[in-house]
C-alpha cells in the first residue's frame, strides 16, 4: 500500500483518523506488537490513572506535586481542549508539534515494517507516538491517563508501578458494560500483582476489590487504608504511617477534588521508596495545580464557569459545585454533548439551576445535534420560566448567552471537551455584558 507521508501534525492526525476501519477497537494485540517493534518501555516509575471522572485532575495534581519535589515529569492525558499538543506535558509544558511529527513518523515506520502492516486506531497510533517521545526524554516519572476503560486501553501495554482508580460510574456503556460491576472490572485491568493500586471511589464495585485480591495487588482503599478530614479552612490526610494536616484546599475547585487529592497522596505514599517527596512539595503542589475546564471559574461580568462534565456522575458534581457558589439572578448554560451519552439524568439533575439553555452543535459525527438535545430537554422540563435556543457552534452559543445576560448573572459552559474547547479557541474569554434595560 502506497503511503504519502504526512508533514504537519494536522496531516498526521487526519491520516490516523482514516487508517483503521473503526474508531475504537478494544484489543491490545496490534498496539503491543508495534510497541515491541519500537522497543517502547520505561525504566523510571510509571503511574497509570483510570476512572470515569477525575482522571485529568488526578494526573494534574500528581504532576504539580512531583514537579515541586524536583522530579522530571512526563504526563499523557486525553482528550485535549484546544490543541493536540496538550496531550503530552513534559516538565509541565505542552510538547511541540515538531516533536510529535517526528514521533508519528517513527510509529509509521514500525507499523509498516517488513511488509507486515499493522492497522492502528487514531488513539493507538497517537498513544504510541506519545509513549515513544517520552521514552527518549530523561524523565524521573511517567503519568499515564487511561483513555477508555483500562484493561484493553492502549496505555495498558505499559507496566505501571502504581495504579489509581478514581471513580467508577456509568459512561461508555456500549463498550465497557452496562453496570458499575462490569465497568469496574474493565478499570481494574490496570492493576498489577504486588504493585499498589489506589481506589479513591468511596463505594467501589465489588469487581474492583475482587480483582485486586485475585491478582495479589497491594490495595489502598479510601476509608480503610487512608482517610480524609477537614473543616471550612483546611483539610488533612492520614494513611499507613503517614499524615498531612492543616493543608490548604487544592487549587482545583469543587468538593469532588478532595477525593482526587486523597487518592494522589495515597499513591505518593505507596511510592515513597521510589519517589520520596516532602510535605512542602505536597502543600505547594496542591495549592498551585491548574487544569482548564474543571469547574474553572473565570471572573468577569457575568461570571463564566467552564466544566467538561459529560456524564451523569460529573454533572451531579457540577450541580453541587454551582449550588455552593451562592446566588446569581439568572444562570445561562451553553451545552453540547456526544450522542451516546445518558442525557436524561444529566439534564434533570442540573435543570433546576439553569434558567436559559443555549444548546450547541459540535463539529463531530459522534455529537448529538443541538436540536436533538433540545427535544430531550423539552421532554423532561417542567419549569415554565426556563427557555432554550439552538446554535451552530459553542462560540455563537456563548455570544447569544452573553447578549442575553446581565453583568450579575453567570454563564456555565459544560458538556463535551469540544464544547468547552470551542469557547477557549482564542484563549480564555473575559466577559463584560451590557446592563440590560429593565422590563
């Protein structure tokens, strides 16, 4: 098969999207065979993070603390908000497109070796390119976020020294199973015999606990092996012979971030022989961690809230966090989502807080149309005073919300990464609404 070699990162990404007959193909054989051809492996400690929600925040907290402790970090997360380069951070900085282009070419050579061409999905191809790039850098620790599930996710070809399972909830059911037990079993696939696995879900599925026992992983359970305490001002963590007290709350906002932070401290405690860290690194790291699109509050008039909540569990957390913000005369919501999401519980949970909806189309075949989402909303909306409109893209939906908003209002942009990323294309918007004439 003749290949015209792509030259730019965009060319490579477009090429990868066309390569494999299906977008998601749950098996490790193909990706593992190419990784072996490339000799991809790590000599430094590896932490792999799986979970329905909280993976990106967990990776960001690990990275912030380990950087403060003086370690050279490589962090692979997905998806991205605005540019593909965000998926790999080396020592806290996004990788360059030029480095990615060279690494994609390495994967292509290995994939097509000896007339034995291996077909790869977009995620498998790009994961190999990123792992290959990290392998050639002098790193002290590698942090890998699972894309989907765990057991059959491409990052699971790498042997972790510690696994973290943040939360297990219903998402991607067509691929992972239709209940928490089935989904838990898939996420438990990142555990390894004799290695620590941190489970920060307060009510983990039995399948996760059973799998840890079955393979002899070193299980760290919240409420059993580590605990969190706190008041309005500060919080503390205690677990297996180590404790931290009087800490400032993590810089990532929202009650759910304490669960993520607790899991991070458990993982770092489990790895203390490999990666010793000081209490100061923990404090400064958690106080300075930054991750766009996770209950991100942008000051302005109106206030802007950005959140990539796109399943019922995440939307429930967003609703609680919005509730805790206090009073706003009117709350506007820009929302766009993939077609395979469980929309009804998401909409019914947050609907009491939203006065005006701005549903948006997204530039992907997998996305639900704004019109379809609005129909679902109308079918369950019982509020006479709420309204909704449809828009072609997140930017125009935000503009419509802004033109209908008073400076004292708030606008929440949530749903798919593409929804939040769509309003961040030109940087973080600073809103300033005109005062509306009083009716």
